[in-house]
C-alpha cells in the first residue's frame, strides 16, 4: 500500500508540473532569435553581433512575417517573406 501511495504522489507531481509549463505565458519562455521583422525586412545578426538585412520583402511585393516554434528548452523565433 505504501508503494502505491508513493507512486501516485510521483505521477501526480509530474503531471502538475507539465500542466504548469503548458499554461505558462510566452513571456516566461526563453527565446532564441534567428531573425525578425523590421520595416518589412528580415533582419538577422552575424557572429560578430552586427545586424544586417537578410531580405527586403517590399522589393518582392511580399510581407515580412515572424514565426515562433516552441521547444523543450524555450522557443525559436524566425522571420521570412510571405505573400500578402
């Protein structure tokens, strides 16, 4: 009986922690920015920390859109040019 109670405590604790992570807000999740949108352009940063325009979406008649993918240890943010 003692073993069953201990198993239930461990399982319920794990489920509660998982629910808290799912219910957390996006502000609490650390993000890695590969690129982002600024003035309808895709902006990125090189290994020296310098910012550069990866793509100018206006030149192609497209619109810059940012997308975010959630991973186990945070999220990854990237931008691309898409049709309007």
